[in-house]
């Protein structure tokens, strides 16, 4: 495959009506993205996706536009690299995941905790308390929280500042 086949070609984003009907092909493509991001631990380029899947860039770009329109992925504006395929981040965040593939990152604490249900795997979460900045380690084994580095940990998601202590995700 030549480099020109993987050149970025912009296509229109899906309308809200289109996003209600996700094709199985797009679902499989999304599964590929999150599994690859889990194993790779970094951003994904259009060229590497084209090479892995042996498909042309216009097809990849169509799938990426659909997924981005749904809020399932996020691309870097200049390079078009996929830097987030929820729940994973291709760039360093404060929510580090250590698994059998190595190190990857989650977008937030809630995302970090849901990885076990997507991949049925054991891993550790290394993060910090949003309030006191103390390091936190959480072990996930057999789809359950096996250990937490200290008591009083809460996961909280809010658009407002929470009065609760020890929140991981705001």
C-alpha cells in the first residue's frame, strides 16, 4: 500500500439521524481501535490503521468520522491521530493502567474502572486523589476490585466542585 493511499481525505460527519444506526462494520472497527489502543498504549495513526486492516484511507476516514460524530473517539486536529477511543486515552493522563500488554491510560477514573468489563482482564490503576494529590493504586482481579491502596476512596463525576473528600474524577 502506498503512502498516498493513506492520505487523509476529509468526508462529512454523520448527521444525528445517521448516528442512530451504527453499522456492524463500524462497531467492529471501534472494537479494533480500543483493543489496539489498549495494546499499543499510544495514539493511532491513519496510516497504521490502513496497514493493519488492509483497507484504504477513505474507508477508515468514514469510520472515524462516524465514531467521532458519536463522541466515541477524539482525533488530534493537525495530525488526525486518534488520541482517545473511549474509555482509553492514547496520550498520558493521570489514570495509568498497567496490564499484561504494558502501560496505557484511561480518560478518567470511571473509564479506568470499566476496562475490566470490556476486556475481562486483570490490571492495576495508578492515579492520584483529585483533592489531596495522594497516590492511589487499585488492583482489579477477576472483574472485581481486589485491593485499594488506602481507605476513603470515592469515584465522583460532577460538573460542579464536589464537597466530598478524595474524589478521582470531576
